[in-house]
């Protein structure tokens, strides 16, 4: 049975139970069905929790692997930078502008850049101001809770599923909007 089927059957069984009135056989029948559905719900929920735990473990493994690969990437980038600096120094020492090989060629190109020595001494005409517009959700929330309403904003209630594993860890799983 699927979880939504169990839920629907539980609702139907409760409706039948309420309609049974004084019929003992019907009441016992509804109780048995209800107990069966509760066990099915427990079993299905257990399977879902195991699947969530498995996905969570896989997520942690992926995060660890991403960190490891990021370190390798940075190491490779650093080696490339050092090798390019090494080639540049050799070419400058040899006063050579271009070197051709069987697999490609490389050369030196002169460029310029501005180096700022002291930002405080730079005239205002060369300074651009950046402003950032940030909405203060905490202040809006406090205002709505205290005074009632802010145009363009509202407070919504969310629910989060909390799973308490047998080994004591508590983890929040997705937030659902109501």
C-alpha cells in the first residue's frame, strides 16, 4: 500500500466507525481494520525513514567527496600558476618573446594594471559608491506581529519535519509551506 492510500483508508475506516452505531460486529471489524492500517502506516513510515537516512548518508559522502575534489582542483590550479610563472621567468631571463614546440607555442605579452597604494589618497572623482538595497525581514516580521500589517509582506506558517533517530541525532528535513 502507498502512504496516501493508507491515509485515505484510515479516514474511510473512521467514517465507517462513526456510522456503526451500536453494531458490535461492525465496530470490531472497524477496529481490526484500523489496527491493520496503523501497522501498515508504521511499516511504511519506517521504510521512508530508512530511505531518508540513506539519502542523508549519501549526501554527506557527496559533500566530503566535493571537498576532497575542491582541494585537488585548488592544488592543480596552484601548480598551473607556478608552472606559468616558471616559464615566464625563463623567457624573461632568455629575453625570448615566443617559444614554439611540437605541441604548441607560448609567448609573452606586455600588459598594464593600476596598483592602488593608498585608497585614502585617491580623489573622489575616481571613486564609485555602491549601495545595496536589502529588505529587513526580521524587522518586518516584528512590525507585523506588533502592529498588524505591512504592505507587500505577510507572515506565513511553515512546518518542518523533525526526525529523531534512535542514536539521538535530530535533523530538520524540508520546510513545507502551509
